[in-house]
C-alpha cells in the first residue's frame, strides 16, 4: 500500500447489489494520482462509446487523491465524475468540506458506482466495510433533512454525507452532489447521474488515519500553510469569495443581466463587505483549513434563511444576483438556500433564469409561458419561484431545467443569442471579454465552460506575487488581460495544467495558488506524504495526463473542434462601463485557438498519438478512435 493512499477502490454494482474491493499497484497511483485523472482513466477504459448518461450503463466515480485527508490546509477536497447528462461528454467536478477526508479515513481511495438500484438506496461506508441500505424514507427530502435523518438512523452525528436533493431525483441535467450542506460537486450534472441510479446518498464514517511517509515534514509544511495562507489570501478570509464582487465590477467583469453588461449599479448591496456587515454570522472552513472562506448567514426578513446551508459564494451571488439584475443580498441568500436544499448547480441554475429573463424582455417568452410571472431582470421573487419550478421540473421550470442549450432550441432560433454556454454547459461568472485567455480556457475545457481548471488573466497582467511564482516555470513577464498571443497561450497552458494536477491530487487552489503555497512546496508536500521522489515536472505531467484523458474521452464521444466555440455575445462589445467598446476579436481568437491546439499536441482538437504516447497513455489511442 503506497503512503498517502489506502490502496483500495470500492466498486458498487447497484443492479446486482454487489460490493467488491480492488487493489491496484503503486505505479498506478503514481501515474493517475486520483481525482480527475483517476476518473478519466476509468471512464475512458470502461465506458463504451455512446452510453446514455442517465442509463444504468453509465458509471459514477467518487475519487480522493493523495493529499485528500492530509492534515494541512487545502487538503479537504475530492472529485466526482461521470459522463455528463448536461454536455454528453466528460463530466467532473470537485468539492471541498469534510466528506473526502472521511472517505479516506473509512478506508477507500475511490468508489465506482455502476448499474441502477430497483428502489432508492444509500451507501454506508464505515472503517473498510460497506453496505447498501434502503433509502425509500429519504427520497424526496431536501439535503438538510436527509443528512439529519441518516445520522439519526445510524446513531452517529459525525457521519459525513454526500447526497442529492430533489433536483437530482428529478434528473435535472445540472443537478449537483452536496456534502456538508455547503460543499458541492456542482457542475456537469453529476447529481442527475446519481439520481438515475436511485442512489440518494453516500454516508461515510472512518477512524483510520492517513499513512504518511514523513509525518514530521508534513507537519512542518502544514504549519507553514496555517501561518501564511490566511495572510496571503486575507480578503478571502475576511469576505469569502464574495470579496471578488467590487473588483470584478470595477473592471467590467461582473456578469450583469445575462452578460449584457459587466458592471452592476447595485454592486455595493451584494458585496462581501456588505455581507459581513449585515447577514454574516460565522465563517466556515473545509478540513484543516485556516483561510475559512466559507460563509454562514442568517436572514429573517423578507425571507427566512436557515444558516445550516451556509451562505452564498461569489458564483452564486453573481448568477442569482447581478446576472439576474437582483441587488437584494437577502434574496440571493434565499436563492442560495434553495439551490443547496434542492441540490442544483447555482451557476447553471442562475444562468438559465437570466437567459429566460432576457427572452421574456424580448417577447420570446410571454406571461402565458411563465404562468403569469413577470420574469424581468431584477424580480427577485420571480427568480426564487423559478428555482422551485426548475428543481421540481414544473411549469416553465420544466423547460429551463434542461439548461440553456436545449431550452433555446425549443423556444426558437431567436433565443440562441441569449443562450450562453459551451458544449452545453453554462458560462461561469467570469467575463471573457476582460479575461481573454480565460475565454480560450472556456472553449478548451473538456467539461464545457469552467473557471476552476482555467487561468484568470488579471492575476498575471502585472508583476504580482502570482507572477513571481510563475517565474519558476519560465513565465517571466506580465501579459495584458486582453492579450491572445502565443505568450498568453503558454501562460494559459501552464496555469491550467497545474490546476488539473490540483484536481487530481486533490488540493484547493484558494490555498495552493492564491495562498502562495507554490509549486516547489507542493512537490515537497507530495513527497512527504507519499515517499516518492517527485518533482514539479512530474506533477505538471499528472495534470497534462488528466486533461488528455478527458479530451480523448470527448473525441471518442464525437466532439470536434467545432464544439470549441464561444457564444456570439462575447464578440460584441459592451456599450457602457469599463469595457465599453471591448469585445473578443474573432480573428485573434481563432488564431489563439489554433496556437493552443499546436502547443498541446492536439491537431484539430484531438490528442495526437505522439502526445498520448509521451504521456504514457498510448493505450487510449485505439479507445479514442473506437466507433
């Protein structure tokens, strides 16, 4: 058994009710690490081409990494993956909190779920043993009630629960998987896959401490992280991710009214400072983390908001707030509670509502379509009602629950302009007309538009501390945020490969990148945990292998370079604000896309045999070409 791992993967066949344990050699773990990379390995190897995402033939994989459960800040994360019901391609997302650590302490590195149960069930894992248990009494419960009931049934308040809400039960294609009530594997619709298998929850309890090759060295690095990352990332500690709101607004990068604008007149009402001064009651953290970027809020008027569900992160504030034209922090907090309780990705949910609002204002949707709702930008009550309808797939929510790509096709051709997605996944709350390298990252993401395994140009357009760290990779000069030169593509690739490594390790970039842990110290941490003689070079190759496995999966599923396209809206300029007159240039964007392909070894968007061979995954070549 390698240090940092349990050396065991639990395979669950819900159709046959069988539970088996697989043990894999150390070199497997060193090559595929965990998290995103491990998920890519099993999905590409084991899923035949063309599997229907919501069929029993799809697989749902929960995967920790060697850093999951290490007693150091940033080490409380895990990944979940499957074939996505939202995009039809590679689906994967990461979550923080405590559940991933509990899975490792319960004796497993990953869970591969196959088949479909005849009736609702949940999985209970305790100290190396697993059971499939009846969940009929849990089906239909929101996430807080479900978690409390499982803990009561099993007589242990320390059990950690990863679960779906009614949104996942109702197979909403952007349903998420929630754990700890405020952490989510949010994107690509993994909650719908879980619901399609009649799997309500995975509950974990473990008492096994992670084996470390050099505990003293790990403790020394953990102390450095504890003492330094809250200082390096002070605004995240003080105001959470909502600290981004005023900065993005100032630069024209705060999505407003379905990305029609980049600055919001109500920005001061929805900022992290306002949250701190009004509705914040507590900071929360993930396992062993001193930054404490999570929020807990309490609201009594005009809505009652249960603090059990935490508080809104930046993406939720933008998606349910500025992007819908809503400036009431209390309303946004209620929307956050609803998406958390129902188990919906707040980005896709808010984007779908913003899309519908723009359609309504242009007469493509009428009061007859909305059931009488005045679905205009700024109507907070209508936004909350639409969350309820989407989760239950009722009324207009039945249409919007399909995501903007499918909904726009049903509304009609004129709606396409307002449907902002890439590969079927809604755009995150970061403006590609400002951060143009991030825009290339959006179209190249195997999961559809994603901001978490991407670069944010604004971090590298001055001689910042982050750029100082990047000098160790040979990135020596700042590059403007609106630059799309080969220098920017190199910066994008190096940055995103490190993010893909972090998603395989699995480690938090708020701590690792913005907390200034850095490349060399991370390599030292991996060495101290595993006992391997790893290097930054090898870790970057882990990230490169992960994204190539995901891209090979998409190519096998029929994706081409034509799917790597940006919505037309971002090629049209803002008419006011800091980005007035600024838009993506089609020619420069296409040239950057081709440069990215060339640098990655992806001719026409498909990983070359030489690239797969260089990464040691030549076994993927015939699978990628499978008919």
